[in-house]
């Protein structure tokens, strides 16, 4: 055990790895603070560029973007009532009200401090739980994997909510896409249209880039940019005092537990964790009527919960190969780029890599705290960039990344196809 931690420290202390972690946190916060961009899109676009990196550097970059992006959405949520990412939607309720009172710096301080605490808590849980779950997963055989697949499919029902027909159609479409390629039982080609490009199935990475990045650009191009999304002010961050944090210790602990648990559930994600954390804070409060009027508790609860979901979402990814959120579904591509299959065997075949990822995520959450101290005003400047400029840039990087994986034009068509499908799915929400 200690040998693994020593090896992990040696891997992470490497200057290039530290640069990837620090750069990933900064990039994640920037992406999170710009409406229309988020950590999911950022990781999708960065995956092809990690091909030339070592596995630890590439995965450290992607997980750091994930951590930073989850916090970054609170910047625009607090300053302009526009959540930069869906995870920050609940932060708007009290964050923007505090900003209107002239307490934007304090609100940003609570957001970054509680984001750091929630993220650190979930990573510690991930370190403790993941190796144990991996040992259990190694005992899985065909019946257990069949039950796991059925469980994953039943999540469609729970996540569909009132739009059950749309959820069912999405699930069937996903299963249909999985049939493309060579039949593993008979060896016959299925839905390859007589070509060789689809013999190995649909390339996962261009599909993810199209579904998350291209579809978002198309949606934004249709809806346009609201005037309220243009930034004209600069705001620094003022961290809360220790005694102020201690006053909310039970709220923070409760939100961290909620966020970590919801993150572990496959397919749920940080947005749900934020709203559940906020709702529970209201339910347990002695003065629930104050929520929504601009109080620190209304920021602490959702920001702790949504960042706690990041480490929780990595648990099923690392131990079972099942993503716990949309971003971790994209991060799977980072593993595949380096020939790694997420799952329990990683802890057997690549234990040093696993512990290096643990340590990288710990460091990313700590660096996120320091980043939030004085750079909110710098990050906020990125919102000055018109989306008419950002959108085409995203399209270009998406196309370069999709094509560069195999230098195959078919991957570009896959990206555009899934981009259009994703756009129509978004338009039906």
C-alpha cells in the first residue's frame, strides 16, 4: 500500500504532471464560468490531445478539468444569474441575491471554499471505497454482469422523469448504436453498409464529441446570446473565516455525503446532487424562509454537493467501468485512448496509475481553492468573448480532434451525425 502511494507521489510530483493538473483546473474553471461551455465539453475536446501524453498526464488533465469545471459554473451564477454549467443552477438562488446586496466577493468565497471541501471529501471516500469495490467486482461473472446491465437500463426509467417516452427512445437508440460492427457471437458484420470503417463499431470518442460539443454549439447558435451574459465588471474572491465555516459544519457534511452518494449512482450526476443538497439544507434549516434571499447556506449546500459528486462519480467508473455522470462518460474515452479499460482489472494491472489518479484529484481540488482566491475577475473576462467567435472555434477543435484520432474522414461523419442527434434531443427538452 505505502509503496503504491510513494510511486503515486513520484508520478504526480513530475513537473509535467503538475502542469497538467494546474492547467486543467484553470481551464475547467474558465469553461465552467462561460455559459454554453462546461467540463463535459472541455474533456470531450481535450481527449484527442491527450493521445501524445503519458496515461497519468492525460488522465490528470481530464480529471482536473472535471473538478475545476464543476466549481467554475458558480462564478457566472453568482455574478450574473446565469449558471455557467448545469451543476451551478441551484447556486443561483442565493448566490445572485448576495451579489445584488454587494456581497459578490463573499459569495464567491463560500462557493470556492465549499467546492474544495466537498471535492476533497469525495476523493477521500473514493480512495477508501474504490479498492474495496474493485475486489468485489473481480468476483463478478456472467449473472452479475447481466444484473448490472439490467440495473443500468432501469436507470433510464428513474432518470426519464415525466419524459418517459423520450428516455425510452434514447435508450433504444443507444442499444441500436451498440449493434454496429462485427457480431461477437457469429462474426457477421452488422449495419456496416458494406464498408470497413464501421467494422469495429462506432468510434466512441467522435460520438461523444459530437453529442456533447457539437450539439451544444448548434443549440447556442439557434437560441443566440442573451444581453445579460455580457460581462462588464471584475470581482475578486474573499474566503470565509474558519469560524464561519464551522457554523455550517453539519450542513457541509450532510451535503458532502449527499453529493458523494448521488455521484456514485450511475448516470445521475452533480446537477441532481446540487438540487438535493439545497433542498435538504432548506428542510433541516431553522429558518427555511431565508433561503432564496441571499444567505451563505444557500451557496454552501449546492456547491458542496455538486463538487462531492465528482469524486463519487469516479467510483463506478474506476471499479465497474460504468460512468457516474456525463463527464465521467467522456473520461472513459481518455482511458480508451491509452488502451486502458476502466474496471476492476485496472487495480490489478495498473495499481500505480490508479493511486496517481487519486492523488491528482486531491491536488486538483486543493489548487482549485487557490485559483478561486484572486482569478475570478480574470476568468470572468472570458465571458466578453462573443459566442459567434467561440462557437466556430469549438467546431474547428472538435473536427480536428475527431479526425486526428485515426485520420479517418468517417470519424468526422460520426461526429456530425451524433451532433445533429444531440441537437434534436436538446431541442425536445
